C-alpha cells in the first residue's frame, strides 16, 4: 500500500534558523510527491512537487525538497525561517487520478 | 478567478440531521475530490469524481454520498449526521495531465455535529 509518514507533529525553530520537516513514503511505483502548506483557517496551498528528473526541487517562499529514492524520503527544508512560515505542512503522494495520500502533518512554530 | 469555492464555510448540525456541502470550481477541471481533515490524521479522501456523472469511493466513504451532475460542481451529502462526522471538509479539483499534476483546494467547511 502507498503511504506517507511525517516524523514530528510539531517542529519549533527560531527565526533565522534552518527548517527541516521530514517525510518518508512507501510506494511500489515511481512516486509523485507534493508538499502543501496550510495557514490557519485556510485551505492547502502547493509549496512544491517532485515528478521526475531533478531530485532537488525548489518551491515557493524559499522552500526546497530533495527526493532520495534510496532513503524513500522527500524532506522539506528552508535555510532561514521567517515568522510568516508558521503553519502546518503536509507531505502527500499521488496514488492515481491525482488522488492524494497525506501524511499526518507537521506544525511549524517560529519564535522571535 | 475564484478557483475552488465551498459553501457553506461553517455549519452546526444536530445528530441525525442531513445536509449537503457544495463545491464549485471554475477551472474546467475533470477531477474533483472531497477530503476530511481531523487533528493528527492529515487529510483523508472521502469520494472523488473523474468526470461529470461519475463518482467513486475513497478511503473513508461511509455515511457520505456524492453527486457530480455538472462538471463544475461536486456535492457531498451527509444522510444522517453523527458526531464522528465533526471535521473540516475540503474540496479539491485537478486535471488528467499526468501524476505530477497538483490538486487545487477550497478554503474548507468546518462542520460540527452535536
């Protein structure tokens, strides 16, 4: 079965610090992976996606993610956190017809 | 360009009542979805549709029905609401150009069943 695991339901960083949100996947076919962000009381917005080709994917707001097949991982990073990055982040896997299997989410807290 | 619009945004129901959530998209997308979001569980797929007049079950379909009579609309019905259906419901839409295509989400409907 295809699945996504996000380690850490909450991650706390200081403003200016590195952000690292972890995502591991399980898939018997080549995966198509996404990171979405959800700000309070809003819908989900696409941050970035991995399809094929380049394994380092750049997204909006300075985020990037690296696809590592050997580790079945797709971790999200940002070199320097900003207060406006505080939100919940979801990793997701396309299971066909653009249906998504989501991880349980990681809430990013940014302190001054 | 409104994208994906959900109606209503908030609703409180009594156990046993029925209601319909409406999703409308103006992007001419073939595919539409209903997800529910619960704390600590991420989003889970309830039902989806790959075209007008077609629907299919997702991961958690029990207690819900859907209809796609028009391409731009996808309705989610609760036949007899239960407290376990208290959740935030998200509609999404997408198009069939390959598995790397992203889904576009509405703002959500917060439903409380008392």
